[in-house]
C-alpha cells in the first residue's frame, strides 16, 4: 500500500476534489484485509458459548446468518462503488439496467442507498 503513488494520482485529477475523494475510497479497499482478524474472534467466544450452554446447531445457524449478511453487504457495496465510479468518472456512459435507479442515485438518502445495495448484494 505504501508503494501506491498517491501524489501522482492526486496530480492526475488536477485538483478535482470529488475525483480525489473517489480515488481515496478506492484505495481504502486495500485495508479490508484487517477484517480477517474477526476470524480469531470466534476462538475467543468459545468460553462464552460454554458458559451460556448454547446449542451448537443454533450457533452454527447464527454464524451462517451473520456471514450471509456480511457477504451481502460487501457485494452490495462493491456494486455501488463500481456503478458510482462509472457514472461519475465516465461522461458518455448510458444508463444500464444494473445501475442504481434514478430515485435512489444520487439523490436518495444514505439509508435508501444502503438498502438498495444490500438488496442487490443479497441477490
């Protein structure tokens, strides 16, 4: 990550703050590897499960639900990022059926945008 030429990217955007912000969001994707630390959290939760005397099958179902929700969120956010970058950085892109609808993009609230992206990610 330290080898990315951020100054060169900022120079290429020629002072366009909105384009710099979008590129900054794209660069932050490389920090997602830190989320894999959550895998270690499951080993530290084993004493809590034993203490609460939880059914292991119920725990597996809850774990599956959390993983599916997290994956839907990540897929939806990546879809929104790609559509947002395409619609804002490229001038002559026609609206496609996979782009967010006009009632949500770009004027919808953050909650509406997240719900639409999550729904798309859930598939």
